[in-house]
C-alpha cells in the first residue's frame, strides 16, 4: 500500500524525539510518498515555511515521524529508496562562516560564494548561475529515528539509528538498514540534495526541495545491527559515526567484518586481511560535528 503524506505544518518538525506523535502509521512493506522543503525550510527560493518554532524547528525540515506497526526496539528497519525527484531549484554556499575547513583554508570571515542552481529532473542535470552544468544524483540527507532516551535532539549529527548521514550513495534503487531504537520506529526524513561529493566539503550540497520521494519500509527479521548498513547496486556499505574520524573508520570496518561474516562465512581476522585488499573506506561527511565514514565491498571482489 502507498500512503501519501502531505507537506503541511502537522507533518513537519526540526528535531528528533521519541515523544513526537506519529503523523502516519503504516504496516511493514508499505510505501510512503511525499515532497520535502529544503533542509533550511525553503519552499521557494528566498521564501521559508511559516510558522516555525525557534527551538523545535531549529534543525532540518523533516517529514514524519512515521510509525511502523510491529516495530520493536532492537529490531532492524529496511528503508528502500524507490524514488527521489528534485524540485526546480537549489543552492550551494561556500566560505564566510566559522568551520574547521573554512578556518584551515582561510575562508572564515571572508566573502561568501553562493551558487544558485536551476534543476532539470527529467534531464538529470543542474546548471548554476555561472553557466556550469553537473549531472544530478539526488538523495535524502536525513533518514532516521530518534534516540531511545526522552528529550529533544538536534537533527545535525548522524547517529547509529540514522539521521543526517549525508551519504551520496543512497540514491533511488538503494536500501538503508537501520537499527530500531524505539517501539514503532518513528522514522523521519528530509534534507534534499541534488548532488554531493563524498565529504560535503563546503558544508552544503546542492540543497533543494524534493518534488517527490517514495520510501518503502519493511521490518527485517534475524538481522541485528550496531550501526546502519546499506545495499546499493553492486555493493554493500557499512557506516561509522564519531567526532573522531579514526573511530568512525573503525566502526565502519567493524560493521564490514560482521557483514563479511554473515554474507561470506568468514571469521573476523580473515575478513580483516581480505578487507584490506578489497574494501574501500570513504569519508561520508566531515561537516556535521560527528563525522561519517562508509566502507564499500563490491560484489564479486572475493570469488
């Protein structure tokens, strides 16, 4: 069954909390179809959605939360990304504000560069205000569930239950597997990106609203996860998140060793030796306070 989730005040929020009431309840295997604002709550260029609460709507503009009937804390939720269609515009900004890379590269406090993009969903291209064109690979920056503890949590850092993962590989046709923190799951999603490189080094992708997204949610039996994993065409991904990039990398490798044990029947030390040869580590993003690393194992790399 496909559920249409309207873009309106009652379905939008800018924080994670287990105390948020679900705006929709679905069964395992159901799909949800919706549009999004930009992460900064823009519905048109220069125009933000109102009214907004200064505290509860201070983060990314997210749709949800969506309750999955039968979801239990400690289980696993598969989020199949069926469709991600961009709106007609987007923007990218670089420099100007304090951030580690801006400080290191000498851009803090200086002039800001803004690229305004005209997006063509059918052609799969974006052209900026200087006449340069890039191919689009649209995805949701945020797909996740709240921490299990009560309270209000920011949307910026990724967590083991998902959130602001900002992984450019999670395009239509991929599936993200998330550990479930609370009964009912309470999934939220948003933060449309039309194109992003690994790292998201200016701190912004092509930020954009999304005209249509479709996700299919399914409970997975017999799969226990410490951190998210994903299935993309031709490969598996495992993720790690931490303020320290080394620890984030270690988590991604640890998840990959567990995946190689499940999928290939390898013991951990043997898997580590092979992973050093065939697994690629990539920096997902370095801009969300908590850094992200994903490990990639391509199909057929070990025969």
